[in-house]
C-alpha cells in the first residue's frame, strides 16, 4: 500500500510517498516510524541566505515590472 507523505525530512520519504511497506500511526495520526534527517546548521543557514537573496531579487524585478505597466 502506498502512503502519501509530506515530510521531506524523513529518511523514508521519496517523491511525496513513504517508502516503507507498513507504518504505524499514533493517537493523532502522526507516523511513529519517521526518522528525521539532520541538516547541518551551517548548511541550513547558507541555503536560507541563498533563498532569501533569490526571493529579494525576484521581488525587485516584480517591482520594476509593475512600474513599467
């Protein structure tokens, strides 16, 4: 049985699907088999800065395009 999963930080996650054949859920429906991937803090900080820079650049372009309308 395929189980849809949105937790991209679980080691069993692959393309929005759990790769386990069987899972267990707790009383509130959370998977008890989930194992979280550890992301080094320095890598996470670097990627956050890269994404923020990209978003700011996009926002600036949108502002320039809006002025040109």
